[in-house]
């Protein structure tokens, strides 16, 4: 079974090396709009985005992560926040933002762009929030690096479904036919 | 700008009315596999799935949500758990599971199936865990109803990007050209 959506889901990879080529604002709008179409509890849409292109801003942010070189090498950073004023349940809103991020990754991939979703920088999320001048109701949830991918093979591995999925009750292996 | 991925992201809707038509296990496998291709911090893959088709199990679960009729009317329920033994950071793992769920919704949509992601049932997550016989390291994060959608128009609304996205610093409107 195959279609463009399943293919994008399976073939998307984290991209950490970008070409020195700008990403038009129109494409950034397209991926953010895709993010905004994620589902959220009560349709509360708790995600907010700050788009960073400025080298000085990137350099200041890069001080707060071990992956500063990746961050500085990306033409665009999408900083994803949860707005506490829009939030109603931290766990559910975090899942909603995860769904939003996945839409961003898939939309970018479908447009020939590459992304990497950075989480380690959250250890200094308050510093990054201040660098960006975001209100104190905004909590940094992710930084997504965006750009045209440097061509290379990027592998990845997943556990087999047999280790993840069960039928009816835990312990009964999921019994679908193998592909 | 348009492609099958962007179209699926924008056209997917929550489906609460399903046809009385079974979903082959092969398609269930396909959507779970798509879920498993989500990104996760340290690639820890904290998601686990229990697939429910049994009417008695659905009826027992339906006692724990106001949306019991939706749950009973779906041929397949995908119960998504976070395994505490695989987890390393609750917020990041919740986002990873949100990304996994979004892959499931999009994959199902691309295969002509409908879904709704239920969260309200989490208020009784321990009861549902016990009904399904899942280990106590498993925490229920979502129940996704899956089936062939009853045809009808399903609208949805999102905030305009101007309310969600900012350039460089909070307060500066994101300046991309309008579509």
C-alpha cells in the first residue's frame, strides 16, 4: 500500500545539514499554516510561532544548546511555544503541539525542505524566550530548524510493530497479516 | 501551492459517525506503522498501542466517557499509551506521542478512513488501562476511533496565521506574502 502521505511519513528524516540557500517566506507560511491545522483539545490551538532568520538572534540562541552549529547553519528557525493563556491541560496541549510540529515536518518535507526538531534547548527555555522577547505566558516547546537539505543518505530505525502493538488486551500480539 | 501531503493536512477532519463496515487488519497495521515513524526525543519511541474491536471491551470503555456512543460506533479503537519504562521527559514524550497520533490520523485519511482523537476519556485513564489489562507502566494518552466515515460535510476553523506567528521577535507580525 502506498500513497504520497504514507511515503512522506516514512521517508521524512531529521536534517541537520542545510544548503546555503534561502527559504522564501511563502514556503514558511505554508508550513506554519500546515502546523495550525493540527487538532487540539477543545480546538484551543495552543501553539504560537516565532520565525527567526537574523544571524545575531541565532547566535544568541546557539549559546543555549549543544546543537548550536545546527541552529546557526539553518536559514530559518521556527520557535514553537505553548501559550499558557490558551492552554487548558498541559499533557493534552503538549500532545497537540506535537501534532502541530509533525504537520510542520511533513509539510516541509513535501515541499522539498528539510527539518530537525530540537528539544535539548528546552533546558534553557526561559533564556530563549527572553532573547525572542516573547511574553511570559509563552513556554518554548521546540525549535525546528528549516532549510534546503544537503543531499546525503539519512537512515533511521523503528521498533517492529510486534513490540508496540497488541490486540484487545495487552499481551495478545496484534494479529494483522504481515505486509 | 498544493500537494497530497498539504491537502491531507488541511482536509482531515474529526469523524464521529462511521459506516457499518469493517476495517481490514492490514489497514490498521498501515496506520500504526505510520504512527511508529513519528520522531521522538533520543528516538525513544514511547508509544504503545492496544487495538480494540471487541464489542464488550468497547462497552466497558464507553462507561468512562461522555462520548461512549462515538466509541461504540467505531469498528476499531486504537488506544495509545505512553510506556513509563521508555519515557525520559514527560513533556517531550507527550509531544512525541502527539506527533505519532497525527501520523495515525493523516495515514488513515490518506487511506479513505476517518478518525477522531478522544481526550476526555483520560479522566478515567486508570480504569481504561485496567479494562485492557495493560501493565501499570502504561499511561493512556488518547483513544483514536477508526472506521469508514459516514459521508457528510465536516467543517472546521483555525485562527489566521497573523494571530499565531511572529517574525524574529514577538510583536513583529510575520511578514510573508499572503497566499
